C-alpha cells in the first residue's frame, strides 16, 4: 500500500485535473482512464502512482507494462496499492 497524505490545496488541484481531462482529446498515455486515475491521485497527494510506468503509447503497451510489473490489469494494480473503500 502507498502511504499518501492529502495536500492542503487538494480540492482546487483535483478540480483543475478533472477539468483538464474533461476537455482533452483522448490519447493513450496522456489522456486515458489510467492517466486520469494517476493524475487525480497526484493532484490530491503529490504522488503519481504510475510514474514508473509512464509513458505508454497504446492499450497494448500499457497492458504489457502492467503484466511485466506483475499485475493482471489496472484493477489489480489499484488493489495492490490502495485500500478498498466501501462505496456506501
């Protein structure tokens, strides 16, 4: 599990990150679902959980990086690094 602490200005940083992704054109490794996840974590904590896996240029290259690191997919990566939070 990653040890993460929220930055004082995390709400503003998170909203700016969401807006940047919301208005961007999809591009593997720049504006995709995994980069949104990682960029949001970084906005809140200052830590990019995917820093050592970037960049990737396609779905296949992203998947290969996860598999090489021992994860079946991004869900397995997230489960290994973040505690599960009950949605209720």
